[in-house]
C-alpha cells in the first residue's frame, strides 16, 4: 500500500485501536496515525509487555493514548463518550500458549470478556463502526489438518502427555498440511487458541447482527524490531536472539524439527492496512504469514550464526499444548488483498539483531 492509498481510506475518520501501544500496534500507528482524523489507542501498558508505565517511544506522536483496561465497562463508557470510531482495530489480547495453561482466567478475561465488553459498550452507546478488524492467531487451528500416506485428510488433535513423554513427536504415516481459513477446521489445542477462536465467534455474531464489516486476520508467528525482548512469552525469535547474543547455545525443544511460519512485523502491519483499505460488507477470514514454513532448528541456526554463537542443541524438552507443525497457505490472502510478504527469514532475522544492537548500544 502506498501512502496515498493509506490516506484515502482513513482521511476524515476516527480509528480506535485496542492494545495499540504494543508490538503490532506501534508498527501500525506508524502507517496510519498521521492520516486519520483521530487515531485513538487504548492499552493497559501491562508490565509483562512494557518495561515502564510510560508512553512507548515507538508509538507515533499523532496517536492519542488512553491507558485503560478493556475488561472494564467503565473504560469503554469513558472512551465512547468522547470517541465514535469509524474503524475499530482489535489487537488487545493476552498471548502465550504455555502461559495460558496456568493463567487461563487472565487470558479469558482479556481475550473473551474484553471483546464482549467492547461489543456491549458499542451497543449501549448506540454506535456501530463501519469496519472491525480482529487480529486472531494461527493457534485457533491447533494441530490442524494432516494427510495420510493414502491421501486421506485427517485431524489428529492434540498430542497428549504420554505421547510427548515417549518422544513421539509426529503422527505415523502423516504429513502436516498448511492451514487455510476457508478449508481447515479450527481445533485449538491451547487455552490461548480457544480464547482467540472465541473472539472470532463473538465478533462474527455481533457484526452480522449489526451489519458491520468484519475482517479476521489469523496471524502466524510475528517477529521483528519493536517486539518486547524481556517478555518470556513474546516469541522464540527474541528468546533465541538473547541467548545467542550472550554466547549461549540455543536449546531446541522436541527434536528441533517443530515447524512454524515466521512472519516479519512489517509484512503483518502492511497486511492489516491492506485489509482495512479494501473493506467489504462481508465477513472475511484470512491467513497472514510468510507462506514458508521453517523448522525451529533453521531459525536457531540463523540466529546463532549471526552471533557466531555455539550451535543449537536438542534438549528434548517439550511444552504442553504446543502443536508440532504450524504454517499457512497465503494464496487466498494474496488474491483478496493488495498485499504480499516482502521479507524472507534471513533478512528478517538480521533486521531484528540490528534492532537489538541499537537498543543495547
């Protein structure tokens, strides 16, 4: 999307972004905040994500920051008294597959109740935006669909503890298939994934009843400059970078052959802008990733090589709720949006390391 297209669809409009002071939110504000009539961000500046309770330096100066909790009706009533958004970008969420197993209430409150508080408040204030965009997650698919040696498609479901303890990482005679929103049946294997799918259901029901355009983007593993380097649940790329920079060998869970689709932050922000600029009256659910799966080992080796750190090593550990393979087919997304990913893994990893060096200089 060029700047003229960006200005065209937000000019004269009020944009509300929940969780907009976070990683994705700051990248998005750089693209949109200066062009909207008003660009309002509501964020609780949670200490797990934000090192301080001060306004993030990466948040564009044109963004109006309101520090508030989306799970509270009072936050929404105060906000909507002074703000009538034309576009709502719903980024606010608690993330972390492993953390959600021990802090399920926290994830459910923010992801589920925070979303229903938003729709309830919009109803109370008699306001319907023209477009809502939700950033969902690849976690809604769980293990997703696999194909057997005979060509049959099956859904293996969640790997149980006994299977993981026996180091039976894959399913016999099966190959994982990339997820595609119009084909793959969602079957989350984590509390986090379940709450993200619930967000989708809540907004789908409400938007349909209110005749509001809804776009749901299921994001793969997002990484890049601007992400929290202290949050243990921010993603493995930042964790790997921290270890390798310290000269340590990166531990690989399972056998190191877990696969993910690592998508660079600029590509994600551009996809959101493209989706907002091409809104339709219908609901859309699209996958956003690089379109290329990489093993955890490949990612770790790239990071280790950058720092000339020791080679990564298989530690044999595993995480409950983790899926073995996660990737997506982005052909449908590319066909529906004026967008396609521009960053490959090598360039993205290098850009993240340069960012890390700049903030540690």
